[in-house]
């Protein structure tokens, strides 16, 4: 009787595990599909690829068991926008491989988290992230470019896609992982001066919105400098979480600038998308320089 009871419990537990795995993959499928349709495959193009960041964060948080959801969500998105089935499957395989390689390489070099406490680990991850995103974006250009009707050359489009992929993977993945790791830890947040905290981030968001609605190149340059200085101060004062929160806000606003038809994107500025993508990367790097500056113990918040 005891053996039958044990066998029944084991079967029930296995069914529960399979059910939760199925639910998790369905959630990832919808998230991947939404991220691709809203940013990567949106028209006009987005400056940040959300799906790359969510896929990377989820494989670090939940392991490779959620790869079917990433693959099927990507394939569905590419197929719905008009890609032939075999190309949609190929694009999905590239994005799935990118997330897998980032996880495997990080584990190989003892990087088990996307919250970094050592400058060397962060630099290693940034370097390999750039290689993976550049390689994946190049492959996507190679198999997709003949079917596109682009207004620029394949090389320029490849650079823009690589930057959007890199920014999405690095900033979004770190932000989601940090949220998952530290959101329950609210006592440290309650100890902060709320008026200063809200004032600084409110000013930061106001400057970013001003950038999106800037009407000339000089105003755009001035607001970029202000945003960079605010990023440096927020990273200096609030540590890792401060830098990640500011980077995420900036990435979020730039990602949906095209969606809301921000006037910034209508400026007759040469290589505008490339400059804005580089600016976002530099803001993140500047924040990390302040977080890991010499003679300072890393603080999370």
C-alpha cells in the first residue's frame, strides 16, 4: 500500500512539473512574440530589441527549459510578418542560439548572475555579448535582406541591428534580472530620501522626453549631455540599481520612440539611428564606470 502511494505521489509530482514547464513555455512564447512584434519587427524599426533582452534574462533565471517558448515565439513572429516558413524557423534558431551561447559562455567563465560585483566579469560579459549580438544580427541580415525593402545598405542596416540587439540584450537582461533579484528587498529602498529619489529620476525622464521631442540637432546634443551627466550622478549615488534603473528608462523611451512617432526621429541627421544606439550604449558604460570606480565597494542601491 505504501509503495502504491509513493508511486502515485511521484506520478502526480511529474505531472505537476510538466504542467508548470508547459505554462512557463507558453508565457515565454507570448513574451517573445510580443517583444519581436513591438520592437524588432516593428515598422519603423526600433532602437532596442526587447525580445533579445527578455530571452537572455529568462534563460539565466529559468534555464534552457524555456528554449522551446523562445524558439516558437520567434518563429511565429517572423512568419506572421511575411517571412517564408523556413526563413522564419532559421531566424528563430539564430535568436535561440544567441541566448543559449550567452548562458553557456557565462557559466563556463563562472558568471552565474546578471548582477555583477566585479568589473572584470562585467567586461567579459559585455565583450561576449557584443560578439554574439553582432554575429546573430549579421546572420539575420544575410538571410533576411533579400526579402526586405530597406532604405540603406546592408552594412549600415547590420550595424543598426547589431546595436539594437546589443542594447536590448545587455540593458534589458540586466534590468529584468536585477528586478527579479532585488525587488523584494524593499527596506534599503525605504531608507532613501524619497523626494531626492523621485526628483532625480523625474528630471532624468523629463530630459529623455525632451530629447525625443527635440526639433533640432543642437538641442538634441545638449539634452544628450544632460542625460549623460544625470546618468553618471545616479550611478554614483545609487550604485548598481540606480544605473540599471536609469539605463532601463532610457532604453524603454528610445525603444518606443518610433512607435509613438517622436519628432526626434524626423530630424534630417545623418546616421541618426546609429548615433542614438551608440549614445544608449555609452550611457550604460558611463553608469558602469561610476558603479565600479576605484576605491569603492559596490553597493546595490
